[in-house]
């Protein structure tokens, strides 16, 4: 069974953890509905509920890759998974659990353009 995942930070092309998607199928780019906020935590981003669109990429992944991503994202402690609608079907998205610790908003919603 193939899962879909929407990635918006270090798993995107050219980013530090993209190698974890070596066996994944890149399906395309996607921008979410304006119901999230993206924050800069230094080495990685965090998404919580909010009022901005988040830019990212959608991949088709197998169960083993999903388990690896869950481990990377420390599910269910640091992040939790939620299904979102994309043009490619429903995809998992990782949402940060500790919204009270977030300070540096990336208002563009794009981790790769956070300058």
C-alpha cells in the first residue's frame, strides 16, 4: 500500500533529510489551504494551526518509509500526523505539538524561501 506525505521542511528537495525519500515517488508541489502557520526552529521548521498557506512537496511512500519519517519526527511526542487534501489525494502532514514554544514565524509559508 502506498501512502502520500506532504513535506514542508528538511525533507524537501535540497534539504538535510531529503535522502530519506530516496525510494519515494515525487508527485508534485502543493500549497495548503491558509489554515496553518510555519515557524523556524533553527535546524528545522514547525507547522501548527494558523492563517497561512504552507508550501511543500507531495511524495508517494511505502510503509517502511512512513515508519522512518515517524521516527525522525518523533511521533507522537514532538509531532503528530494529520491527513490533508492535496491534488494527488489525501496525504499525511506532520504538525508540531508544542505551539507555545514557537516564536519565529515564516509568513511566506515556504521553509526554502525563509530569508
